C-alpha cells in the first residue's frame, strides 16, 4: 500500500477567493496547496476590465505572505458589453488568462452575466484567434428547466453550437456534474476540456437532504443523482487529459449558508488535495493523480508545468467544524469528518 505520495506542485483551475476580509481568510488555503489558480471574477462589481483585474491581483498578493510563491491567474467576467479589442489587449499584457461566461442569473453574482452568448461572436472569434480560453458555467437559466437538468440542456442547446461555430476556441466546461457532460467532453475535440470539483466526486444529491436540509452541501451546479457522480468520477480517474482539477472553492459566511435562502457554494480549499486524493485512492488510480492535479490543466492552457513538489501522507485527521473566527466564519467541506490523507510538505 502506498502511504506517501509526492507530486509536482498542482494548480487550481477554478477558485473563488472573494475580496476584503474573506480574501484575507481564504487565500492562504489555496496558496498553501497550489502554485497557480484561475481566479473567478464574480465579485460585486464583477472584474470586467484590465484595471480591475490588476487591482484585484494586487489585493490577492497583498493578502499572502511575500514568500507564498503563488500566482493568481486572472479572468475577465464577460458581459453583454464585452469588447474584443480590450480583452485581447489585456490578454497580450498577461493580465487576463481567460474569459468567464456566466449565463445571466445562473449562479452567485451572475446578475451581470451574458444574456445571449452568440451575440458575443466578435469576442469569441478574437479569443479563438489568440488562443484565449473560454470558461463556462454551463447551465441554462430557463426556469422551465428542472434544476437537475440545467447542465445537460446547456450542452444540448448552447455548448454544442458554440463548439460548432468556434471549432478552434479553447473551452473549459467548468465544474461538470453529469454523465452527459463527462461524455460530451470526452468525445469532443481536444480544444474542449472540463474541470471537476472534489464535491461532485464525493457527494450526490442525497447529501443535500440527509436527515434534513444541509446547506453546506449545496452548490451550483447542484449535485446530481448517484449515477452521475459515478460517471464524473470515472472521467476524473480515466487518465484522459481533458479532465483536470478545479476546486470551485466558493466560501460564503456561515450566516449566508444557514439561511432561508442560503447561498450556493462549497468551501473546499483547506483540504482540496486530500479530497481528490481520497477519490483517486478509492478508485485505485493513484498513478493518474498527478496528471489530473498538475499536468492536464497547464497543458490545456499552454502554460509551463510547475517546478517543485507537494507531499501527501496517509494519516487520519479530523477536519475542523469552522475556519475563521467569531467575526467571519466559514464551514469547510468535510467539516467534522475524518480524512485519510494529509498534505505534509
Ligand atoms: N459554485 C457555486 O455554488 N457558487 C459559486 C459560483 C459558481 O461557480 O457557479 C460562488 O461564487 O459562490
Ligand atoms: Zn459556476
Ligand atoms: Zn465557481
């Protein structure tokens, strides 16, 4: 039995670091485990231009020790007014790594999201020409569509057409949750990939209703039935270069989660690698862990692999009930549970 695993330093290709006091609380957890991370732009107001992205990147770096060795990769929140020229210029300067598409009203802070993605054709064409990835929260927002079907319907109605119209555009379908998404991405051309979160590998929708309503198991896209979890797990450990790590760590203060209208989002940053490793271990796929955590994403984005390593050991430890203090407190994924692996260096 393997009890110690050393891998190339990994990257998180989808994380919400928030701002202000929350940023101060959570950034260290991501920076401890990951060399780089794709920073989601859904602040209020969202990060839609280079000046805002530069300022946000500076706030992230200021929230970390000088020797953190962490690189935030910034993203542009697409709106109906997105400008191809400005986005391409910010990409050329190294300010924006990618653009993020939130269908309007699909998820947390997406009120300014895009109402018709095909109206942004000039932006998408430009992104395609310069090799800039489009990151998609892939859910339709039509209230007539059952919430558990919103991802599959998005693939059918929107993603398939995007891939046809922009055949060379790099597209990441973020936080996939369904068998349909896993299959679509696996069969799509090489320029279409997907991120997978720890929670969608570990919980199914029963976790949200386990003996009562469980707000800390609620995120978007919402966890699906067991067959979907198994399909997503299979994709993650398959060894396919199209699937890579993206935690979607999305902290909300405990009061915002435990509410009559609780926010969507799971804060998994403190033990993200341990969560993923539990899955790869259970699936007998330890030999495929490093590609998923530290290679596939970088290669897809066309970025160099990281130098350095991290080491995880097989040691049982209990995940705390809360992270933070009385003024700002977040419930982490796995709160109160015992995990079997721990990052030690
Ligand atoms: N995943 C979530 O449930 N929430 C994210 C937004 C998102 O990634 O959709 C958030 O910002 O809180
Ligand atoms: Zn999302
Ligand atoms: Zn997210």
